[in-house]
C-alpha cells in the first residue's frame, strides 16, 4: 500500500526454506504455503523438488519461475548423468541452477537452495539467491520467513551435528518462522539425503511445538465451557 | 518530520493533521450471526504488521454500553479511536440519567455517520466494523465499512470472511440457532479462514451478547486437519509441481 515503495529493493518472498549439512549428509526443510496475494492457494504444497536421485532443491519466490528453473535443470542433469555414466555431483546441479538464474536475472524472481550428497564431497548445501549468486554454505536459509531465523541460527547452529539433531533443528526453525511470517504456514516437510539414500518426512501443523502466545488446540469452545471446574484447594 | 503532503493542493492544508494513508497494524476478519438468544461474534486475536504476525493478544471485540458489541477489522489504532468516540457517546447518554439507553440500532447509525463523514474528508478510519446487540427482545446485527457502506443482516463478516465465511453462513444459518449450533457454525467459518487467510492466527475469542449482557470467551485455539493422504506426497506423480 506504500506508494513510495522503492521498486529496486529485492522482493520479499513468501515461504521459509532451509538447508543444513550434518556429519554424513544434508537435511532440507520447507513450509507448505503457496499464496496468491493474501489468499492461501495451496496449504500443503511441496517446495522441495527432486533434481536427481541424490540432489534436491528448495524453491521460494515465484512458484512459476522456480518450477521452470528446476524443470530445465532436471532435464539437463538427466542428460549429463547419461553422458557422465555416474550420478551428477551437487556442485554441477547448483551451477546449472546458477547459470539459469544469473543469465535471466532481470526476468526471474526465485531464490533456491540446492542440497544433496555425492561420493566426492559428501553432503553439500548451495544457496542461490535473487540475481544468481552461487554460495556454498554449511547451512542456508531463504524466503520471507527466513528474516525471523537469522538470530536463531546464529545461536543454534553447530558444526558436526547428528542426523536427528539436524532434522530437529530444521523442523524447529521452520515452525518458528511459520509462527511469525504470514506468508509461511501449513506443514513442515523435510528431506534427508545421505550415502544411504533419500528420506521424506512430514510434520503436520498441529503436531509442531507451541511457541509464545500460542495455545493448545481444542475441538470447540463448547468442550472448554463444559469441562469440569478445578477442584477447590484443601487448606 | 517531513510532511507527506502530496503535490496537488486540492486537499487543502494538512500540516497539522495526520491522515491514514495506509494501515500499519491490522486485524483480519470478524464473523457474526444472530442466534436464539442474541448475537454471537468471533474474531481472532492477531495484529499483523504487514506480513509479520506481530501481536497475538489483540482483543478486537468490545462491549458498547449495555446492549451492543462491536467487532473491528483493519487498522487497530483507528479501532481504538472509535472506542474513544463511543465512550463519549455512551457517557453522554448515561448522564441524562433518564432510564433510556442507546441500543444497537442507534450505535450502528452513529458509526455509519462517523465512517461516512471521515470518508468524505478523504481521511478514513481504516476499519470494517460489525455491530451486534439485542434490546427489548429485538436482535440487531449490522456492519459498516471504511467508506461508509452499511447494512444489517442475519449474518455478517468482514475482510476475507466475506469470501470464505458468508457462503457457509448462507448455507447453514437458520432462524433460532441454539448457542451450541451457533458456536459450531462460527468455528467452522473460523477454521476455513485459518486455512486460507494469510493474516489469520490460531487464537480466537467468541463473544456473546444477550438480554442479560455481554460475555467474551477466554482465548483458545482450534484443531486443524492435515492428515489427508493427498497432502503427504503431492508431487509423487508429478515431480516438480507444487
């Protein structure tokens, strides 16, 4: 509504996406809300998309742009895998994303986090924000919900976590972002990638931990009104 | 502080007053319906700051006098200003000490004039209001928008509630709903809003106004359902879709 908005400032994107390395692989996480303006068009979207058997990408920003970029890269990687004769590395996948994001920077509006495992480098995370910068990181956060997580990760991130520690960190972080970002919501989806393969997990909104000023969900107000009053104290 | 006066001078001297150009802290939908004993109204407790869900304990429904209940969506500071205006109105009415008191119809009319006159001065109170009440057995439920559009009906909603709640109410509302049925119907509307409105939060209150008076429930949260099998792996058959 601010008519004096700086049109050159980067657009804040709906979504919370996270990629984290641990000792053995990577954990990718995302919320599941896709919005058209203020309406939630899809409350159970899947923002973690497969590129190859061992490399996945978290998508944020324009749904259309991110889908197209990942579709093209999946196609190129497929051909590359055939030509190479072995699974593509995470670095190659990330670079293909970068190539498309950078050369179309004026038209695309999508921030991506590429994560995967290969036999040469192990688990790796690459952040590719707006503009097409490629940056390898031990962990990456993106999307509008990530604004609320910078302080959290500064404090909570540790090198050399176990698989369970890393996954719990990701679920906690996405859940915290959902609590404060209107553009993020729904369920938390995670994908764990390591030498053994890929595992998808699903954490529905009502199973997540409650944060400040959030209350235990009820079936109805009628249940609260009809519940017995607490016993009087015996002094 | 630099003045935000626009270039054209048709709007007159504005150096002293502040006008609401755009809302800052906003509340989302309010939903209300008539039932057997009076009015039931529901609103969540969120105050959004743009897309941030900044405040989670905002009471957006307040009693007005003995017979009315006001719910508001939109700019919270403007709602607080409206409450001040209504305070004066009720006080003035009480000072007559004549046994009469302003009913919901009168308060609704006052609010309509207030909103419309501000709109004419290009300085609106950025709210959508729901005014409900009961006096001498007569139930009343009305709404006023920020531009002064007003009407009364058996069930009303503001904001996203217009698009998501009103169709449900049209289908399922009937005369002489019991309290339990009324609450369940409102909760059904609020749950849909929770799924589909970006600015909704899962913490709401339901207020009731009857001949006896106004009560507002403690804040509580609704259970939500995510266990559809289609939600678990939506892209299995179409890798790369949403």
